[in-house]
C-alpha cells in the first residue's frame, strides 16, 4: 500500500492542478460583482462592495435574451433532426443486410475526418444560393451534416447489441423493419438517444465558426457570437464582459454536472469503440 | 400467396433502406462531401463570389500561399500547437489518467474538475484567459504588480502571444484525453494487473510494461484526435489574439478566415481550404495505416 506521505503529496499535486482549473473561473465569477474601479485595484480579493448592477444591466438588454433564444433554437433543431436522421441510418447499417451496407457506412464515416474549416467557403455559397441566409437553417443544416458521422457511429454500436433473435421473433409475429425500429429499437435505446442528444446539443451551443460565416444579422446571433459582440461593445468595461461570461458559465457548469454521465459516455464511448 | 409475401417483404425491406438512408446521405453529400470538391474547383480561380468564377489562374493561388510569410508562419504555429499537444498535453493526460483511473477517495471529483474546461465553449474559455492575461486588471498584471514591475501585455507581445495560446490549449483539452485514457484503463481486466502484482511488479513497472502497452490503441487515438484538432484550431485564438500582434499567431484556419473569407478572396481562400484538407487527410491516412498494421500483428 502507498505510504501516508506519498498519498499526501498526491493530493497536494491534484489540488494544485484543481486550482489551475478553478482560479480563472473563480476570478471571472467574483469579478462580475465588482465595480470597475475595484476590478483594477483589487484583482484577487473579494469585492470590497458587492454590486449586482452588472447583472441587472445585462438582464435588461433585449439582445441578451435573443442570443440565448437563438442558441436554443439552433440547438434544439439540430439535435432533433440529427437524432432522427442518424438513428434511422444507423438502424439500417446495424440490422438490415443489403449490398452496399458497409460501403455506405464507411462513406458516412469519412466525414469524421473532414476538417470543417475546409468547407466553409463552398458552404456559405451553397447556403446563399439555396436562399437560406438569414434563416436558422443556414446554421442548422450544415451542423447536422457534420455531426452525422459521429452520431451514426454511436447509434450503430448500440443498436448492434440488440440481439438479432429479437428481430426474428418479431418478424414471425408479422412485424416489419420499420415497425421494429419504432416499436422495439427506439424504446430499448433511450440511453444512446440521450447521449447523442446531449453531445449534439453541447456542440451546437458552443459552435462559433459556422455561425460566424453564416449569420450576419445580429438578430440571429447565437450565444458565442453574442459574447464576442458584447465584448466589442464593452471593451472598456470588463466587469460587464465578465458578468456576461459568468452568466454563460453557470448554466454550462450546472448542465455539465447533470449530464456528465452522458457527455463522457458519448465522447469516450465513441472514441474507444470501433 | 407465399410469393406475394416474399415480394412485399422485399419491397418493404428496400423501401425502408431507402427512406431511412436518404435524409442522412443527402445532407452529408450536399453539405460535407461536395464542398470539398467545390473548394478544389474554386481554388483555381480568382473570384469574389459574385457570379460564376471566370478568371482562371491555375496554381497561382497556391504559389502565392506558399510564398506568403504569414501563411508559412501560421503553418509553423500549427506545428507548435501539435507539438505541445502531443509532447506535453498527452503525456500529462496519461500520467493523470494512471492515477485517476483508480477509485480512491476524491478521484471522481478530480476527474470531473479536470474535464470541466473541455465542455466550456472555446470562446468562453478563451475570454476567461483574455481576462487572466490582462496587463491592467488581470491576474498576470496583479502578480507582476507584486514585484513592482510593469506588467507585460502577454497577448499583445510578439514573443509571448503564441505561448499564451498554447497554455490555454493545454488547459482546455487535457481533460478530454485524460477521460479517454481513463475509460481505456478501466477496460483492462483486473486479472492481468493482479497477475503482474503477484509476479512482483510495482506500480511503475505495471504502468510501463502492462498498462501503457495495452492502452496503446487508445493513446494513438488521442494522438490522432489532438493532431486533427490542433490543425483546425480557430475559436480559441480569436478572442485571445485574432492572429495578432502583426499576424504572428495565426493558425491556418484563422488565416483562412482573415485573408480568404474576410476579404472575400474566395478563390484564394479555397486554396487554403484545400491545403488544410490535404494535411488532415494525410494525418488520417497515416493513422489508418498504422492502426491496420497494429491489428495485423495481433
């Protein structure tokens, strides 16, 4: 067994690292309650006087809420449609034998290594030519397309574990493929649906490059573009910027604590399998 | 009667295949595969996106790109990002994973904590560090202040700006690799570890001789993922430096955004896209072939 001393050093080391993670977050949060003067003269300490006006100011901004709403719309549309398209495709790859099954599956998987940045110029032109600029679809459709490979990989791995005997039995009872998918596969696969949903939603919520290319209208800015916009507006008043960032951190951390299981399952499961 | 059943089963099967696959295949082909070929086509033109591309320039866009000092510097920066990711971040993640894969008291809390930066949006993580690095009211400024020195403005300093970015890269991404490796380590059967213990192997020998070799496929995956990620780094750089000061901290993608998209030089931008694509493709190919080779040995 490890000696007490080495255990002590281990905890010391881990706590030190935890500090490197937490101190920036802590400072950001604490600074959002400071006045601008306090912010520059008293960097590390607690606020000399706790002020909440930064928060009421940010909450009072109309576009603050519209950025949040837009991100929600982008996220929900992307997630729902990714779940539908990817689960159906993965079902076919996992359970139906046909000529070309493996080929089409590999075709979709090569998308995993396509660098998104390489596609931005043609994507922009395509979306413009489709007349989708200025709509939510300009961001949603490319997001779905680029997330499909990973989602299908995760779904297929899960669906494969459903025993084929189940399908044979259902088939004898007059159940066809699509019935089987809706009545048996989906109810059995709630965990993987949750995992893919969480990972897709978080990816969409955090996405920056795609909306940066597609969205020029401030009314359709998602959250990350909103933060950058806000930073530009308040570059001289960082207590406001830090308030905005804190308001981003809090829901993100709460969501992380609640959905951690799914996030980690999705990211490591997809990575380690196959 | 039976024949009719067989036919209808056949029809049902293939109509299911088609209906279930068409949405995914269409979206993927239109928005992922076609753009790469279109970029390759546009890259031979000088074009601002209006009308059809007409001014054919051959390989001039590429020639210009590889003579351009800012782009070559961006390539070099991407190389440094890969280097730090592979030789500092990953060994560090592995070292932590070897500790934290064990379920001692508090291990779960530390795991979650170290993973936390990964789930923050890049923009947010980066802005937090912009604040930390600030010379006037950031932490760095305060620490320098303690020594009575004038604080350097790290992100605006040519010497330090890239280092500032690299620190944030490690801070943000070591957690995901640690998690991937922990889930690999927890998959190693207990018997193997026990057997090593009985043979008298200490924790270090077990890690070096047994855990790391068994974990190797997972490690190569981490190498692959962080190389691809490093090649595409964009979001983290934008709030920190936007490629500045004087264009010294561009990555290939921020260069593409600034000089291709931002200035509506779409032909030139497409040439940059193609170069990024080819580099990523080669990396993926190397990964595929080494993995296949490894599987061949087993």
